[in-house]
């Protein structure tokens, strides 16, 4: 399982296949009355958009860290496992990456309340629409799913910030000890 996760972390092609399969499954669940060809076409479109976004984000992170794709995946793994590198070049790349990612998270924090409000508004509007039409099953499921998704986003964001804070302080402590 560990080698599969590492391969998935490093390979954009593997991520593309996984995204495609998930999109086909979700599209089939949502549009079960349509044909399988439509599921595949929509999944291919969604996968193309997602892979483009992922590739742009990876390219930006590689430039910020000054490393290649394999090095970026290794730095990400080390951040997740709270492993502080000993090599000075890796430490410098890690410091650049952590600073860039923390800056991006801080910049995106100002839009988070608006995004959460929009999600809540969509769920509330669907609940009102469901109450008016008399069908509350789908609106309730959607509202619960939206609430769970928003809570997951907040939890992942907090966890990521804790990891970056830990790594930044660990890199600064060892930098102060070396100097």
C-alpha cells in the first residue's frame, strides 16, 4: 500500500486514471438514466479540467521550491511525516516550499468565508426548493453532504497549516543551532 501511495503521489498519469474512474462512478450515480458513453465523455472532460489544475499547481510549487517533480513529491512526503531534512540543499528547498505554501494558504483565507457562505446558501436554497416542491430527500442529503464537505475542508486546512507551522519552526530551530 505504501508503494501504491508513493506512486500515486509522484505520477500525474496515475492521478489522472484515479480521477477519471471516480468521475465515471459519480457521473454514473448522478446520471444513471443516461448511457455509459455520456458518463465516459463527462468524466473525460472533468478529468481534463482537474489534471490541468493539478499540473499548474505542481508547476508553481516546483518553481517555488526550485526542484523537480520527484523532489517535490519527496518534500511533500517529508512534510506530511514531519521529517526535517539534513541536507542543506533539501532544507533550503523545503523552506522555500513551506513559505510559498503557507503564503498561499494565508492569501486564500480571506476568500474562505465567502466560499463557505456560498456553499451554505446553495444548500439552504435547495432545502427551500425541496420544501416548496414537497421532495426533501435529495435536498437533505445535499445539505448534509455540503456540511460534511465544508467541515472536511476546514479540518484539512487546519491540519495543513499545523504541518507547515511545525516544519517552519523545525527548520528555523535547526538553522539557529547551526549558525
